[in-house]
């Protein structure tokens, strides 16, 4: 992206929040995902409800929703938005073929407004993934994260985006 196209800088080169006053109100949707890698035993214990802190995926679900709603508190230039929907889905992989298990977190965030919800979707994924780690770290400090990013977005002036598969 050329420097002239960057919108988060003022004429003095300092950070600013983008002015969306004149942008059209449209329905916007963003979908993001990320993968949490863990020991197969950790995965088994999550599935069997044997994590001392409670139902890992239920707590991660709520944490992801809360993360989406709190995105402007974490990312300085994000606009506070009245989100119309946040949902998270967990896809489970008991064996990733490399001696690990994995849980893919997929977040869908919706709004009708003047700016998109890409950051809210990615934040939801990150907070849910971190929550899985927090709830399981006592038994698996080696949990890692990968492939966190935007899958798709629709609405707004820039139109639709779909990430190409690697």
C-alpha cells in the first residue's frame, strides 16, 4: 500500500482516528480464524470436561464475544461500534498429523455502520485462543497459536475480500 493511501496519519505524520462521518452506512461482516495447537492429552481433557477451571470452549466463546466488543479499548485507532452480532465456532482436530491436536477458532462479527469489523473479528479469535491457553496452561504450557487472520469481509467502500488459500 502506498504511503498516500494510509488513512491513520494526519498531515503531520501523527496517528489519528479515521473520520468516517461521510461514509455510507452499510451492512458489514468480517470472518477471522486462528488455530490453537496442543498436546492430544490436553485436547482429550477439554473434550471430556476434565479441565479444573471449567468448560474451556464455553468460556472461550464468551471471552471471544467480549473481546470483539472491547476491541477499541485494545486497539487505539478502532472506532467504538454497536456490534449487531458476534459468533464463534470451534472446529476440532484430535490429530493434526504431527503429534499435536488443534482447535480452530472462527469468529464472525456483524455491524450496520460506517466502518468495518475486521479488527473485532480478529480480536475475538485472539481472545478466545488466549482463553483456551489460560484455562489449560497448568497441564500444557506448550500450547501455541498459528494462522490468525482475516478470512473474509463484506460491505463498505472497499467491497468484499476473501483470503486465498495457501
